[in-house]
C-alpha cells in the first residue's frame, strides 16, 4: 500500500475481527481512514476498535453475520 493519506475516506471492512481484515483495518486507520468494522465476534471487534482508538484512529463496529 502506498503511504498517502486517505482522509476523508470512509471504508467498510468485513471480517475485521482477525487476520487480513484486522491488519487492513489497522493499516488504513494509521493512514487516516474512518472505518466501519464488520464481523460476527463482537468482543474481537471491540478489541480491534480499542487498538485503533488508542493509536488515534476512528472506527465504528457493527457485529453481524453477513452470510
């Protein structure tokens, strides 16, 4: 990923509670994106959201099953 800022981009990430989705969320948040994080596991989403917020990012969580 290039390092240019993404502000004011808003990005929806599914599967954001672990793996590639979690890492993408963290990297995009570090570049200024506002994130909507979606996954089934609410506690894991909260963990990812807390990590992003601690580092100054903005993320909102939506626990749901998209299948």
